[in-house]
């Protein structure tokens, strides 16, 4: 299945609380000392389309952004055509651009995730249709495409993994053996029989599977495994666990094969696998409507926080403030639900990333269409949104940034000085947004 160019935004707003642990003293009142200000807002791009998908803090105190670029003019340098390419922008700790580079071939290549590796270089993952330029192999339509880079962004090696369909790489981590785990979507219908082998020969499998590919430090494949049911299963994030296994999170509307407890429509689907990719357990969380998990991180007490969005108002979801909300759940290492909480207004609000802060809280990025509840400053059709919560999901602060058009935040990270950099994309050219260079621009803003 093809991941849409314009990601559908589903949830985030006022923080009405519900918890399996009954933390009834939680409050959305923001303490005076926690109020933050926007330091800057920038749009970067050319006459076509640009987007930021991932940001990391780097070991030199700066940060690196990965997304994709179509333009060959404006702020974009050393790009000769208007096909989509991966795009990295490396900034120093003073927010000065140190270098930018694009990677790909003559077809559609879109970067999704970046990590800094143990040698202070980088690894980047996304999906590619190209079979030229920087891309040495394509197996048909989209393939997972990973590139290992040195500290200045030069390619050390690159690999493609896929079949004849839309196989989309989404998330990458470096593993504790200095290898890599790639996760994304396997297009089962075009995979030459790959995917779930548990199906009866007479039963057709539609949609996609979770696909996990384990590489060694040199990029050689060690194993690959597929997980899912007969409908659409999309993984968005992965984390390595204390026992060297992995937890993969995403969404599923299947209720067969590997999925045993679908709650209704799409659920948060959480999969625990071993170090060698064997399924240990799987859990579905949600209600009777659409619920999609987007990101996972570890909490300081050894449990896990998962964020996404929900349209439900029943079963595991105890509150819905209207349309879709940001939904946060905390689970144990064995997949038991510890607590859950929604943040949202009366319209469509979404969470897309979560990362830990120095005080053991969390930064969440997303977007909102709501203009009530906590989100009283919505500027237009859709604003980029960032919020800080503590370890118990109490709201510490939140900000929206946008103009009168559509603006998304896809990732955020806290820097060493406790400021926060948020990235995404913007179609606006007014209100908070200083200008628009073309169609969609890469959006970056800082809160301190």
C-alpha cells in the first residue's frame, strides 16, 4: 500500500483525563513557570514541495533534520532536477545551517527517519522508486532505501529492500550490536508470496504487513520477518527492549492471523518480537472506531509510552473530546495497559512523535484543527502543535504554530539547553508563518 504524500491528520486538543491508574489529581492547568515562548519560525524550500519528517539532537549540541525535497531552486542547493529526494539539513547549536544534502535518483525518493550512529555519522531510511543516481537497486515501485552516512553526510553504503509493490520504509534504530532494525510496510499483494505464510492457500491477503528487516553493521541483511492479518497493518515506530527484543507500534484493522484481539476498525497494534524476530506477544488497544499508534518511547520506570490518535469513546478509550484526539497510553513490558489519556478539542487533532526530556517528561508533536479547549489559538485549517507532559501525562505547556492554510508538525526534540525544535511542513504564508516559497515548505520552529 502507498503511504499518502499528504499524511492524514487525525487527533489532538484539550487534555481531558482518564487513567487506568485513577490519577484523578491530574490537571491541564499550565503552571506559570512552565509557560514557553516561540523563539523563531522558519520555512525552507523552493518553488515545489518540501517536508521535514524527522529530527534528532546531534552529539555536537546541534540537530539534523530529514525529510524530502522536490524543488531545485530557492533555499535548495546542488539539486539538478525536480524529482523528490531525501533531504538532510544539519544545524549547529546556534541554529546556523552547517550543510544540506539531497540523496536519491531520478524518480520519487522520500526520507522518513534519521538517526545518529555510534560513529557520529548518520543512517537515513525512507522509500525509493529510483534505480539510478545514489540508488543502485530497485525491485519494483517503492523499496525500503537505507543510506549510511559519515559525519559530513557522504554516503558510505546504501541498500534497497523490497519486491514489486509499494514497500515503504518508515522507522530505523541502531541496535545494541551496532546493526540496524528497519521497519515499514510490506505490500503483501505484490511480494511474490512473502508476508504471512500462515494463511490458507485459498485465502487472499490484502493490504500490508508490518515488515522488520535486521541488518548488521555493514548493512547486510541478517533476517526479515512479517507480521499482520488479512487487511491493512501499518507500523510507524520501533524500539529495542531491555532483553534485546523489539516493540513495534502502528495500526491494524485485521482480526486474524497474527492479530487476536481487534477492538473495532483500526486499533493501536503493538507487537513484541525477540532479538531474532520471533513473535512473543501482540496486543490491540482502542475502541470501536479508528485508533492509530504513531510513536513509542521508554519511560524512566521501565515501561513504555505510546502516542497516536483516536476517534473512539469506548472500550480502552475513556474520553473523546470530539472528532479525533491525541491518545496516550502507558504499557508494561508485557503489554498490559497501565493508564491512558486523551488530549483534544472538538475537531481533528493528532499526535505524531514522542521523545523524552531531561526532566523525565515527554515532548509530543502533532497537529490540530481545534480552536477550543487547550487549543484556543488555532489559526486556520490545521496548525502544527507541540506539547510537553510530565511522567504522569500532566500537561506542562503547549503551543500551536500556523497560518490560515494547512500546517503540520511531524517530529520534535529537546536540545541541551532545554529548548525544543519542532519540524514539519507548511502551506501557509501568514499569521505565524513568515512566508511560503512554493507549494509546501519545510517548517521549523523553536520554543524556549
